[in-house]
C-alpha cells in the first residue's frame, strides 16, 4: 500500500494544539486579534454568503451547522448547546469547524472550536460594546459565571478598557471559580450575592446564562438609563434572558436579523420590531449609541461570519507555528477518476 | 499539562482505515450491507428530521452540508462537487461526515466519506433498482465511467443480479480503467463506442456523468419501453443529464422532493409534476413499477438519510474492528464550567 498523497491531508488543530497556540500568542492578544479580524469581516458584510444556521432541536438541546463563504474561502462550524450537560460533567457547548477552498472544495483546515467559540464570542461581545457602550465604561456586571465568563471579562478588559467586573451566579461556586482563574488578570474582581448588587455602578451588563427556557435574568427595574447590555445567553428558540420591557426601551443591535429574530431576545417582540445590524454601525451606514441616556442592547446569538474570521485567524497562525497534526481525510487517487482502483490497490 | 480526558476523544476513520475496513468486510458485502441499512432507514422515514441540504454555490462548483437526525443520533456530511477538479488531478467529489449523540451533542464519529459516498450512492442506486427495474434485468448500460462507475457496476451485480455491464464514456481511457479494475469481478464487461451501443439490450440505464451544465446524455429516442433509468449525475441546479421528453413519459421516483425539485432531473419540469417518494414504494404506501412497458426513472441526487445510514454502519464496524484513530477534538475540562481554567493550567 502506497502512502497517501499530499492532497489527502488536512491540517487539524486539536484541543491540545489550540491551547498551545493561544498561550503562545497570549490570551489577551488573541482576543484583541480576533476582535480586529471579526470587525474586518463585518466591514465587508456584503461579500459573504449568509444563511441562518441549520438547527436540529431536541428536548434537551440543539445541534447546529453554521456555514458561510466569502467566495474564496468557505467555512462552517458544528456546535451543540445542551444546558443539561453540565450536571453530567459535560460541556454545554462543544464545537469544531472547517475551512475549505471554494475553487476546489477541498478542506484546508479542521479545528476544535469549543475554545475558539468561547474566544470569538467574547471578542464579538467586546467589539459590539466598543461601538455601543457608553464612552469611558470601566465597570461591567457579569451575570452567569459558567464556561464563557472569564473569556468575556478578559475581552472587555483588553478591548474596552473595563477595570472592574462584578460577578453573579445562582451558584456561588461558579463565581469563586472565576475569581480564582482571573486573580492575576489585573481586573478588579467583585463577587456579588445578587444580580442587583452586581449591576450596581456598572455601565455594561453582560448576561451569559445557559438555561434553555424563558428566563428573566434581568427585569425592567434593574436596568438604569445609559447602560449597554451584552445579552449573550439568549440564543435559541425558547431561550431568553431579558424581560420584554427592557427590549421595548432599548436600541437593539443584532448580527443577522433572520437568525436573531428566531433565536435571540427579540423573539419576544413583533417580527418587524426595528433593529440595527451591527455591521451597519461599523461601516457608518447606521448610528450606534446616539445619547448618553440611551439603553443599548447587543442581542448576540453568534453568527457564522464570526467563526469564519476565527478559523481564518487560526489557519494563519497555524501556518506560522505548526501547531497542528495532519489528517488523512481526503481520498486522493493518482488518477482522480480511479477511486475504485485506489481502493483495490490498497490491499 | 495533564492528558485529555476520555470524553475529549472522537473516533476518526481516515481514508486508509476506510479502505482497510472495506477490504476486510469485502466490497460486495459492504455494498449489500449498506443497501440493507439504507432500506431500513427509508422504512422509518417519518422518524427523521429532514431538510434539503444547505448548498453554497460558486462558478466552479458547490459545497454542501447534509444534516439529519432520528432523535437519537444526529449526522451530517460535508461534500463538494467540482466538475473541473479532475483536469487538475483532484477528485470531483470529496466528503467527510460526523455522527453525534442527540442527548449530549457530543460527536461520536468523524469519518472520511469520499469512498463512503461512492459506496452509499451505488448501494442506493441498486436499492432503487431492486424495487423499480424490470424483474430479471441482467444487462446494465453505464454511461459515464468516472470515479463512481465501478461502484455502480458492483452494486448492481451484488444487489440486483446484473451480469453484463456495457460501458460508455466520452473518454475511452475512462472506460478502459473500468474494464481493468473490474476484470476479476465476474461481471461481463463490454466497452462501447457510443451511448447508443451501450444501451442496446440493457434493461437498466445508469447515467453518472459529472459536467455542471444542462447536458443531454440521453435523448428521447434512445430510451425504449420498459427500461429503468438510474439517473445519478444530475444533482445540482443547472446540472441535468436527461432530455425533458424522457421525463415526461417516465414514472419518476425520488428521495426527498423538496431537494430533488431543485437539484434533480425534475428541475426541468413543473414544480407540481407528480413524483413518487422511494420510501413510499419500500413501505408499500405507493406503487413502484406497475407495467412491463413502463419507463421508471430514479432521479437520484443523494439524501442525508443515506449518509446517516452509511455512517452508522461504519460506526458499528469500527467498534468491532478498531479501524480508527482517536482525535482530541472536544475540550473537556474536569469541571465543565471551567474551560478557562483548563486553558490556564495547560501552560
């Protein structure tokens, strides 16, 4: 049996290699880089093939495919969301992704994306806040202290200049974990006993809880004028975090309306309730925050272009650092019509 | 750095391991097994989540994601179709796929599917012919002698009792390749100089060409009464093989109408032109062939449930044989909320 050809191999970034890569580049630097990459791709929004993700729902969770293409490179992510996983010792969200060459359809990268999704979600949140939050915001409330929490805190420090993060979770052990993990981060870390206490003095409120049900993490009276809400946890049908009254007095910014209207906080609103697309703010087509007293809401559900930007970033870094393995994933006979012969001759 | 947990690993079937597995089980046996597995899943059609595949088209080809779920297991395939690849020494179609546990969303198998797609496509074609072709069909014309051809020939031998295959391709080298590869197969192999000659005496006509354009591989006068046409190559918008007049006098059988109306031969017909779903024939809900003089057409485009059945088959065989590697693809911290801590401690 002859060895597979070079075409047969696809670079694969394992979890171990992703961790090596992130630590090699530096965590805050990766978040800042990802923010820049995602912003660049949001600036050229019109170049992308866009489609709402393809979701397969069950009683316990959802499995989604998120494809996009810029005409040169195609990318997709596989991602699940299973809020009940945690009590069984499993991740709520796991993911992997792929990039391929549009000219040939051949994959050029396969990568773990559980860590990368956490990083790109945090980078996207901070990017939105950079455009929408009050200038000189220095304090953020962080409600929901699970797997996403530290990434959010660090991204808001690195990208928005947040100096103090006020943590709240229904489970104090989750908060304690965050404080332990971030103790050397340079962020002022405050553990709070209630969501109300966490919000006190915060210019930015991030909600990132995992329950798959209509929850009210924030009620209307908790949200003062002028704050920016970064709503991350409401991200599938039936899963929201904010009371409807908050939405009604907020300026709402979204990634991709056809997806967000089904999955985001705005599923609680009329289908024609006005929202602004974030890429329009970044390109100057639409206004972001227009008044100090305005409540801005980034109704984040996660969109394929963010994963695309993250995968392209990893692809570039892997080319520089070699933090990957080679997967024998593409059947590549010498004569492309002779797939059968390749099989026979492998005997 | 501690080693990844057992949860982190996903079994991966490389091209090399797929070839080992197929040769270990035996090629005709794999085709017969796949036919049975696909038929079983077509019998329980109603249990599946079904959606047309998600296609990303470009000037030179298409990249598609094909998901489905039976409520217990989720599967999807990534597949491209790039007719121009061959002249650059690349495969027209490459693919890989995944199975996941619906309860947790965790992947349970990643597999090459270039070979597996060739096998399942041939098995599906032969399954359809088993239900639709004239009884005692012994001769098949095989027009288009590329990467799919030998798999089709062998599947029709193993599953339908085809004894003679008559080959035609615009490139005689492709036909010569098929005759060489199949010389020990027990099939009577006839190379033909024209499509008309290939069709002579055939009860089954298989068309499996790759051009992405409206082509007329079969014109109306070439198709006599009573034959079964297995139309495999017409499988995306703008890519058809049969003259419209053939369609108008055929009983047409399809996999999943919402997909086939866009991608199959029937894209040339009115959107309400009557077709029968193959699963309905298998379950007895609808009739298959009802007269000896009837022209039956299986307008095959390939559907996600076929890939699902094939992946489940491979999953079972890999569990028995161990023909796989383990990919470190799932970030799995000891405390599922502590993804960040896992990253920190990996330093």
